């Protein structure tokens, strides 16, 4: 996704998002939103807690990035997907930066989850990542009001990131 902001500014804003906890809360919000409804599948009273982990931002003059993991904890952990992803920034001009999110998504429930993934879950995962990426892009570009502009179904959001198994 192309951002109309210099690499130095984008890198500093991503650092602030990561250090200030905003990136983690945005991740948790996206994960929670993307998995809404799974709580109602099968087990009454199932509660889902989400753990979001992010590594420290690493950068050079030509790239910046960090790794992030989304996973459920608590009762019913096996019903929710795990995502490991890298958030990367790279300069694409004097006042333009490219944001990418690439990762590995693992559907829940083993073989059954893989079958469900082919039918529906991959769409939920793709929409979740599109929404997360759009929110992060808006915050880095200095447009936090636009962060909520992406519809939950991914309408108006960027194309899906490079995540194996997702369309």
C-alpha cells in the first residue's frame, strides 16, 4: 500500500505506534472484529482472550519493519486462528513510502479447520488483515480518521496482503 509520507516520517510513526501500544491495540481490535461470531460456534459461554505480541522495530536507511503475532488464549484457544506477520516500510520516492504486511496464517481445528478455511475462514482472515493494514496505513499517513473508513468486510480497503493460503 502506498503512503503519501516520507520514509523517515513513516518509520518514526510506526515506531511510535509500536512503542505507544497503539499497534498492539489496533491488532487486537482487528483480531477481535475478524473473529466475532466464532464465540457462538458450538460451546456456550466460550470466552476468547487475545494475545498480541510485537517485536521491536528494526530499520535501516532502506527498510523498517517488525514482526507481530495474533493468537487466542484461554478457553477455546483451538477454535481461533494464529497469524504471524511482518509489517514493512520501504521508501518509494522522496515523499512516498510503501507499507506491506506479509505473513503466515494457520487456521484452527487442524484438518477440519483447513476444510472450513477453504470454504469461509480465509475470507474472514483476509478481511481482518485488510482492515488492520488500512488502519495502520491511515495512522502512519497521519489520517487517523480514515482508519475506521475501511468497512469490516474489506470494502474500501487495500488489496489483501501476501499471506499464503489467502486469496
